[in-house]
């Protein structure tokens, strides 16, 4: 009797242990399954764009930054109106950025900036940002210049056409990297005229709006590169006179006109602050000065808007 009772007690203990083990396995397995399901339900980080700009008006530039750019991001592209803007990761900022220009003739209204992100797993995300472009008024100014710059002689028309096609091709280029170094600087000492977008009338004939800013400086004064980049134009043009254009990458080009002397060549890599020419009065001018302008992916933008962009790692004025 004693042997059978002891055996029964042992069997009951083992049965209890097996039962407890089964319960633990069930609970642990269920917990693991729940964790697995919860993990599978996790969504990838949502796209957030920071928009850095002085304002959203014709002539302004928007620096778009992908917030919290991580290694899983493979490709990011923006679309605004009919133009596409690939975003590129800048090593110094460790973030993807792109520049979007609001052309000086852009009509006020509601616009949308579309973003598409592709991660390393091949998953795609989309984002839409509303941009409300506010109205901006530009002054009108009458100027008197040599008549050949208002009604060009027949023998100059072919040259003007050729130069127009050259500039169109230059501004159509896209360098998929940022060549600039931090913030932009004013290229010349002197008084800056607030004449970006000015509707101009030459010799009583309306012409295209003024797409830059004029800086009054003495004849022969130095002109510096407003940021680092590659010289893509260093020529004497019919309307602009002796001109230098610098490609800063990501569709951003700076333009310097009316030089008396050009001090760089096409293909030169210049650093911010390098002297690229001297103030002059070549081309369609009323006196010695610098015409300083920018184009961002084909849009004519105000140089002052570029000056106000923040290139620090933690931009406090981005939204």
C-alpha cells in the first residue's frame, strides 16, 4: 500500500509539473505571438518635411529638409507644379535636402508640394504639403539705354538667339550634389537696390521684369562668389555684358553681370568669397554696377531669399 501511494503521489506531482509547463508554454507562446503581431503592425516612420523660407511669395526659395533622415532611406523626390526635385543627402547636415523656387511670375494661390520616399526594403511612402503663395507687388521703372539694347540690329539677332539657347541649356542642368558651403554671402560691397522683380520699361518699351538685384559699386571693385561651386559661364553676352554663372548644385545657379573684367574660366571650382571679376558697365546698363541674380531649377528668385536660408544642423526657423 505504501509503495502504491508513493507512486501515485509522484505521478500526481509530475502531472502537475507537466500541466504547469504546458500553461507556461501557452502563455509564453501567446505573448511571443502577440509581440510578433504587434511588431508586424508597426508602421515605418512617417515622412516629415521641414520648409525653410523667408516667406511664401513670388521670388522666394524654399529649402526642403527631410526630418530625421535615417539610413533606411534610399531615395526621396519632390514634385512642385510640373518640376521634379530629387533630394540629396548632405554630409555636413546628415539630412536630405532640396531647393524649390517660387518664380517671380508665380500667381498667388494654393499649391501642393508632393514628396515620395523609397526605403531600403522597397517600401514607398508619399507626402503632400500645402504651400499658400501670397501676393507680392513689384514696382515699375522707366530707363533709357542705348537703342541697340531695346531694338537689336539685324546682325545681332543670331548672337542673341545663340546666347539664349546656351543659357537655357545651362539652367536646365542638374548637379546631384550640393557644392555650397554654409550660408550665402553678398558678392560686392555697395548699396543694394530693392529692385528684384521690377517691371521695366526701356526707352518707353515694356521688357521682361528685372530678375535680380543691382549693387552699386565703384568701377573695378572686386566681385566675390556668393558661395562655392563650379563656373559654368564666363563669357561676354549681348545683354548681360561680361558675365559669370556659378553652379552650386541641386539646381541652384548664381549670376553676376556687367563685369569690366572676368577673373575665372569655365570649369573652375571656386570657394565662397573668391574674387571672380570686377565691377563694370558692359551690356545693357546705365552705369557701372553689379547685377546679381539666382535661378533655382529654372525659377527666377530673389538673392535676398537665398541669403536668409538656414544651413545649420538644427534650423530653428523651419516648420
